[in-house]
C-alpha cells in the first residue's frame, strides 16, 4: 500500500490526511446491489441522528457496466 500511495502523499498539504477505502469491485457487477445498507450518523453532541444510504442505478456503457448513485 505504501508504494502505490506514494504519489498521493506528494500532493497532500502539510499534516494532510489520505483516506483510502476498498470495495469488493469484482463482486459488485455480479450482484448488482440496488443500495448500500443504511448508516446512522450522530452529531458530536449526540442530540441529532441522520440515516444515510446510496441508491445505485446500473446501466451499460460501451466499455462495460457502470452505476450511478444517489445519496439519500
């Protein structure tokens, strides 16, 4: 991971942070999920909660299958 992300670190501000996530990209086109699971986010003071998820709309392009997403 360090070797592949070296270029990313070169463009960060001093004390900047790099967030990297992975998804099971090989499984997604086979399973074609319609959404992500809901996630509950809480405000720092714990008073408010927000539930978020993504809706995925699958379609074909000349170079392969893609999805568009909506944040809800």
